[in-house]
């Protein structure tokens, strides 16, 4: 959901931004978790993406 809301928020979807801010866990909770980097089937470095999302939402 974090990635989904981020992508929609970047398209200026204010509802997605609101939904992101109401998530129990945010991108900042996953920055240091490199476990997902190894498991991502698309070979995306999720830890870097979570940092990007954290910066975008000013967490």
C-alpha cells in the first residue's frame, strides 16, 4: 500500500496522500529493513524506495 499511495500521491491524488498518512506503518519503518531488497521479484531496492517515499511525505 505504501508504494501504491506514493505513486498516486505523486499524481496529485490528495485522497491517496491522506490514506498514506493514516497507515499504521509508514515508509520510514522499512528504510533499514534490507530483507525486502533480497525478496523483491522486480529487483527493486526497496530500502532506497522507502527513503524516497519518506522524503516525499516529509516523515
